[in-house]
C-alpha cells in the first residue's frame, strides 16, 4: 500500500501561503502524500526566533526532501529565493524530480 502513493515535498517562499495551501490540497486530491512547511514565517505569523532557527528550518526541509519522491516548487510570478534555490539544487543532486507551479 505504501508504494501506491507518490510523496511530494513542497518548496518555495513561505510568503506564498495561499499558494502552498492550494497546491497541497490539489496534490493531495490527486492521490499524493504531501509534505509541506511547518509554518509560514514570511506570512506575518508572530514566531519566536533564536539565532539558529533559520538554519534548523532549512536543514529540516532538506530532510523532508530526503523523504520525498519529488519536489514541487511554489514559484509564484517566477520567484525563487535563495533557500528555495538551495532546495532545488539539493533535490536535483539527490536524484529527485523537480516540478514547478509556473514554468
């Protein structure tokens, strides 16, 4: 049963919260297991940041990529920031398929 579903990790700027939620819903309804971000730090949520929070979150997201069959990049208006670029490079290096919301 586990092999029945493709696992997809969403990547992209967390300022695109609505797009993340829309793509998560769409991909799930298409029969995929979707791994997403834990929260949307660029969407005005009030979070407590420590010195190493960004580094920890970036590393955690790469572990989510490790668990996935492929990644889906939320690149609204063609935007790809430095963290997302790093995730795309990591996914490519580890043999994961990369798909984009916008080409």
